[in-house]
C-alpha cells in the first residue's frame, strides 16, 4: 500500500489531477503513442505561451541542451561559458560535443551570472584571442537574468546566447515571457517532475528561425529528413535520408498529452508559487537568512525558494539535518559545477569562483510547490525559527 507523505516532506513535487490522468489515458487509447498529433499540439501551446512559433519538444531538458548546442554550431574546439551555479547538465551537454567549458561567477544578490564579471572576463579574453562562441545563462530558481546586458555584450563580442530556462517556464523578463528569445538565440525548458509543469521527463527548445527549427526537428530523430521537409517532388513519400548526426531525443505522445493538460494550469502554478514565496519572505525577515533578489519589473517562476544562512554560528548541514528530522524536505542547489571531480580533472579548483562557492556553503532550498498551503509554509518557517533560537538535539 502506498504511503502518503505530507506536502512539506518534498522540497518540490508534481501536481497531477484527474484531467491530467484522463489526457494520458486518452493518448494511450489513441492510434499514436509516438510522433502523433499531441506532440505538435503541445509545441503550439508552448509557443503561444512563450510568444515563439519555433518549438521542438524532446525527452529531457538535457536533450534540449544538447540540441541547442548542436544547432548553435558548438563542436569540438568550441568555447562555451556558463555559470558555476547550475546543474551539471548545463556544462556537460557542451563538453559531450567536444567543447571547452569555462565559467563566469554569479551576482551574490540575484544568484544569476553577473554581467559585470562577464564584461571583465570578455575584455581579458579578447586580449588573449580567447572569446567564447556561446554564453549559456541560467535563470536560477526561475529568476530572470539581466538579458539586455548580456545581449548587448553578445553583439559587441560576437557570441551566441542560450538561455537555460529549465527553472523558468512562466517567468517574465520585463514584458517578455522567458522563451521568446528576444535577447537570445535559443531557450530550453525542462519538464522534470519538480519543474513548473511536468511530462514525467521531458524538455523543449525554442528557436529563433525556421531553419533552426528544421535542423533541431531533424536532429531529435536521428538526423533524418523526409521529402515533405526538403520539398522534393522526385522522391517517393516513403523515402527518408540521414543528413545529420542526430539521435533519438523524441518525446512520446503520452508525455505530450500530460504536458498539454498541465499547460492549462501553468498560470495558476506560477501564481501559487509567487504567493507562497511572499509568505516566506515576510515570515523570514527577522531571521539570519538572506533570500534571492528579484529585479524590478521581472517576474520569477519561483521554481525554488532558496535561503542563505548569514550567521556563521549556524551550519547549513546542521539545518538540513534538523529539517529532515522534523519531516521537512530540503535540498542543496547546487554544488558549483567546477567543484565536481570531473571538472577538477579539467583543471578547475576551489577558489576560482568565490561568489558561487560562498553561496554553496550557506544555501538550502526549502519546500515550495503548488501542493503547499499557507499553513505548510508557516510550519516550515516555525521550524526555521526554532533552529535559530533554541538548542538543538541532532
């Protein structure tokens, strides 16, 4: 028998209702389980939300990153810069194509890649003729980056911009929905169960032209091209040919059906997360805690609610154990990428990106998802207050 857990026992989790389940059952009962009408319908729905018609859905956020790099021309010998404060896939997808990777430290307030530090690094890189081919920015926790500043630098120094928006479906940079690519070349989303909507596993990339769309569409299915895509009238309709080295990154009809249903509640999900985040922010004001800064005119999707311990007398790891002991889910986001053994073997080491490292030592993500109620958030805040004011028996 399945044991039901309290909502606060997860730092994040999916919200699946009857309509979602019905959509999946309908897909299972249809004539298509793969490469059917639900895929295109989901792509159109995402495109409408993001104000972008060039959408390709795939089987994971990592696959979306892989395709984004390939479409951007990243290959062996290319140089990609990104933030250390992200899940390793942001860098791994570029490295797997043979690219070199480097990092630009974060702004300690927004927790996003810092435009000022980027500009300094670009000036030094230009002197050494070592400018990046691509900058991948990450909207950490759903908080939009300062895209206009990045865009201006990209025009001056001639690099492409990919938005890793795995956390940020439903967020807005000023008046633009994340995914519109107003200040970038390609954006990607993740539909993992802890993200804004879920397809179980899944992802999407949003491109900037028909040519990019057609290349990504081919690459997600082994690099194959059909007569309908080439416009050829000399080949039979059954004919297909491989023009690129692609892979099977396809999303199933079952996943797309779930995604379509989930999209109906995206606005509700984002609103709920913002309301809960506001409760946290007010309740934590008098505690020795720092929270992420959302810049004026931006709207975060609040994929995560992260806290940073300011008082050195308190240990993040002690707080983690205390919350877990009291039935409260939490997690660390993230170990900076350059501190993983794989990247240390590439020459990176502790001390290179001090803002990210300082944040990592003190950070914790506390429960935030659409299944929580106000009383749940207040219970978490009460436990946090107890931790900071009472003697703890761990």
